C-alpha cells in the first residue's frame, strides 16, 4: 500500500488526474459501445400518424410488451418485429384514420334500416372509399371528402346535379401539381353517378383553393389554353426534328429554326348516304289474277200478252234467252331495293392547316492572308439539299400553302477557332493553376498546421528541473565536495537586510 502511495506521489496530482479521467472516459466508451451493439435496430412502424391514433397504437404496443420509441410523428419498434406487429394491429383495426368504407354495411342490419339511414350510410361509405383511394397518391397525408347527393323528388322534372368538396392535407415539403389535382377531380366525378368534373372543389389544409367548379368563361379559357399547348407541342416536335438533322450537317449552335403551325380546331361530324340506281334488286314481288264468267237471262219486251195471267212463253234456246259475261283482272306488285352506302365522317381537332418554317444557317469561316477570319457563304446546292431534307422532316405540302425559307447568313457571335497554339496555352494555364493550388496547400500545412500540432503534442517542463537533476548528480558522484559546500553555506554570515 505504501508503495502505491509513494508511486502516486511520484506521478503527481496533474498526471494522476489525467490518468483517472482517461480511465473513466474509456469505461464510459466501452459501456456505450456495448449498449449500442446490443440495442436492437429500430425501424419505422408508422409515420405522420395522427396523435389520437398514435396513442391507441402505443397503448397496444405496451400491452404486447414491445419496446418502442417515439420521434415526432413517428413510432419506432425493433425492425424484425415490424411486419408481425403491423398485421396484429391491422386485426385490431389500428390505425383506422377515422375512415370507413363499404365494410360499414357488414355491421349494419339491412332489414331494420330505413331508407334515409341507408342513404346516409351509403354516402359515408362512398366518401371513405374515395378518401382511401386519394390517400394512396404520393404526397398526401390525409383526406376528407364531402359528397352532396341530391335525391330526386317524386314527379319532379328538375334534375339536380351532385357535387363534392375535398380537403387535402399534404406532407411537409410536398406540393400537388395541377395534373394531380385534376386527376383527383376526375376520380371523384367518375365514381359518383351524374357528377361532372366541374362540380368538384379541392382545397388544402391551409385554406388554399387548389381547384374549383369551372364556369363557362373558365371553360373557354381552359379550352384556349389547351389549344395553345397543343400548338406548342406540335411546333416543338417539328423544331426538334429539324434541329436533329441540321446538327449533323452544320454542327451545334450553327443554326436557328422557327416553325409556326396553324392548327384546325374545328370538330365536325357528318353522315352521307349514297344511292346506286344501277344496283337495284327485287325486294318483294306479288301477283294476283281474278276471272268472272256468268249467264244473265235476257229480258223480253214488255207487252200486254206477257202480262196476262195465263200466258205461257214459248221455249227457246238458252242462247236466245241468256247472255254470257266473261271478265279477267290481273294485278302484279313489285318492290325494288336500291343499294346505298352510309358514311359517317368525324373530323377531329389538331390537324395542321398550314406550316411556316424559317431556318437560318451560319456559313463557313477561314483565315485569310492577314490572319483574320473571313466569312464564306454556303453554296446554293447545299442550301437546296437542306431545304429538301427539312421539307421531308416537317411534312411540307404545297396544297396547304406551306411556306419555307432557308437562308445563309452570318451570325453575330464570336467564332472560336481551336488551333494547336490555343490548346497548348490552355493546357499550360491549367498546369499552372494546379501548381498554385498545391503550393497553397503545402504552405498552409507548413506554416499553420505543423505549429498547431507541435503546440498540442509538446510537453511543458519546469525550468528549474534540469538544475535539480544536476545538483543530485554532483552529490551522488562527489559526496565530499558536496559536504564541504554545505558547511561553507552554513558557516557563512547571513546577508544584510
């Protein structure tokens, strides 16, 4: 024990404190490493969950004795248990998000439900199913939908249109595009019978109006915007086709292309029926023939004798006493079917009515005798070949009145000629720049970093420590002289004050 105390005294308080502090830090580091290694890897069970739903989930995790952490709106559990815990929570209906779908009718007694209650439950279920579908869109955190489904009254001629309003809560840092908002409107309008696209209003959780019902003027404006977008797409596609050809011929940045497309936005539908008189055929034929043959008695002349009571006429031949009548009637009905051709012609929008193409091509440059750049125009044969290629690329038609102009004109820009001298100068400049950077790094290392490191790792020594060691060495090697020096110091008179 005394040896340990003596050793500690020799070490000194400063060094002893430093040793103890390093030991404590080492022990803490070892404990922290052990805890970190043995701690299970945590994964996200649910994120961006509502507080009330999160509380229910945490209570369920506590009952299952599952280790969990909460970071903001995230619930973390051991990564290996995520799939199992999610299935167990789904059995309990957690988290449900306060949305119910058509499973609502599974818990309802249909026979004991009135019509009004059935309509209310149907509306709730439809709202819940639509909300679940919209929530699957990327960037949406939660959705609430309100449907207005008017019921047509009995004997009423007025037809009421259903409408809907949607409240969307977006995830932080996300923003729905116009196409996504329109997709939500079309989804709801297609899911509700009789609802039109312009009857769906969409707002965000901050009260911002993302989409509203479209009025007649807004429909016209959107239609005009649609036409402009279609025209821009056609022009961009044609310009890209021409530029891809010219880039291989004259090089990049040596051409300018502008195309104006006049599109036909008239939508027509016509039906024509063409009859062919030469193609007639008998459709129905009916003929009938009637004959009549009869003998009529001849009427004698009226006399007094004929009217006597006992008058008996003389018997004559039948031909003399009767008249024979014979008649024949023939009728024939024939119906003819004339062949015809019915054509339905529908003219869609977007057909090109006229094209105007303008192309500028830069010429060639070469150095003259004075060393200056001189512009050289391209030959007419080259321009004609370019014109023919461009006509083929854009679908040029003379009957439409298309116009095209390909001109050779110098561009107002600096032309860079890459000669060997310029390239060599550029390489020397890059090498000098690299050497300067390396020298700066080396200088900083020598004059800044090195003194700092020496100052940190240098040990401070006591200026009196070398003298003490020197005296000790003299005493050990020459004890007699040391004793005589001490006697002289003891016998010498004290200095005067």
